[in-house]
C-alpha cells in the first residue's frame, strides 16, 4: 500500500471516530471580542517578524530556515526537480511551492522546527531522569530533539507539496495543457510521499514509542484537517454552507495546530520531562499555531497594499466571525450584492467585511490564543529561549 493511501486511512487505523463536529468547548462569541487582558510585550522586545526569528535562531545555535533542505537536495528529489522544470509556463501550484523553498526562505522561515528547538532549550534537561545526561547536547538542545525538529519540518513540507495537487475538473486553458497539469499532480504526490517516507524513517530512528505515537496522531489529525478543508473549499464557490467559529477552530487545530502542539510535547518526552511539562509544551504549540493562523487569515483585511482584486478564503477567521455576527440571511444578502456577472467581487465584499465586527473580533481571538500561549510559558524557567518564544507570540499578535 502506498504511503499516501496509508495516511488517508490513519483515522480508522488509529481508532479515531469519523470526523466529530465538536471536540472541545469554546468561549461564547461575545467573549471572543472582549479580550481585555492582553498582556502585550515589553518595550525592548523585537516585533518585526524577521528580527524575532533571526534572534531566535542565534539562541538555538544554527539557522533553521533550510532545515528540510538536506532532504530536498537528495539525489532522489534532484531527479524529481529535473522533471518539475517541465511545468514551467503552467500555473501548477507545485511550481510556487518549489520556488518558496528557496527564494522565499528568508521571509517564510520554518517556524515549526524553530519552536520545537526553542521549547526544548527553554525546558532544558529533566532533573528527575539522569539517563538523559548521556545524550549529546549542543547549545542546550539534545541531538534527538534537533532530529525531531527536522522531522516536524519534513512533515509540514510534505503537506504543502500534497496540498498543491490540482482538481483537474477545474483546470482552465490559461492554467496550461491538461497533460502538464496531470503530470504536475503525479510529481506532487511522488515528492510529497518521498518527504513523508523520510520523516517516518527519521521518526523510527528516535526509538521512542511515545514520540512515534504523538507524531502518528499528528499525521492523522493533518489528514482529517485536509479532508475538512477540501470539503469546505468545494462548497466555497456557491457559499451555501457556513462552518461557524467552533467548527473553524476544530479544523484549524487539525490542519495547522496539531503538528506543532504534538511536536512540542514530543520534544519534552524525549528529554524525559513529566506529564505536566509535556502538557504545557503542547498548550504553547497549540495556541501559538492558532494565533499564527489567524494572523495569516487577517492579512488580506489589514495589509495596506492589498490588491483590490485579490481573492481571500471565505472560510478564514475574519469571514467566519463576520458571518456569525451578521446571521445567515444577511450574509447571503451581502454575498448576492457582491456578485457581478456571475463572479464574486472580492474587493467589494472585503470592504463590507471590514465595516463589520469580523476583523476586530479575529484580532481579539488571535490575542486570546496568544495569551494562552504565554500562560503556558509561565511553567518554564526564565531564559533567552523562553523570551524568544514570547517574542514570537508578540510578533504574530501585533497589528499596529
């Protein structure tokens, strides 16, 4: 059985229920927009994203921007890269993903692996289990934790590649020849599978059952999250279904939060920390990832130089919150008013959403999760690594 098919069957193989609607309690909508206890950052804390990450990389001992390139530059993927050149001139998303690994690496830095390294250093060695003292440690981080950070990035990179698979039923002539788009899909599946296979091999080499279980669970969550995202995206064009903020949180945790949360927990397990420390690491990873995703969702609505014609996701946090405040009937009316010649005028709809409460509520929700991440960090002793983790939260929750 191919690896990708195996991953698609993970929910059943691991005994998971079939896509529950609600998995955790979330605060009422009114409490989302009344977060008054935002902690904020100190005046000396860096707030520019690249500066925050650059300083964090110095703390962990080496740049993490190219953490997965060791695998990406292997002979096997070099052969695949030669085939990707055939896609030049088409609009296949695999090209954009491939360019991003190199051209945008200094701007879209690999956050997940960096956070795993930082929280590993912030926690330090376990004071209870002396067996950890025999592990190799560089810059306060065990070698097995560095391997885990690379594995986390490999899994994330594989997911990005697999997400670039095109729905051939929606291919237009401007996208390129159909045979080229089909070929691009095959390459995306092959290269994504290769990255996942390397991640699984690295995971096995850690020889830690608890860590393997955690990362397998994260993979299962990713598969479920992508399934949900594809389902809602298929309904996005006719906007006949609104998912609600509670469902949005469930899907976002699965597709964006679970990998980071469980990788942070796994890093603590590798250092033999107790369940309490593992849980705090999980909570930081979960809430940090949620805050980061909301920040990303907000960009089309808060960026000064956003293109008027640029489309945005109708299932993003600001839009979902806007729908909940507005009510379904008024939302459908606004959608109708934004339709022009059978197409949605995103510029007009964007201005309508910005005039409502969805954007400000999404900012409050982003800061709510940021606060939760900072609360989790209070369990760790003060250090440069902990300050770097705090600064990452400050950077993604700053909107002015």
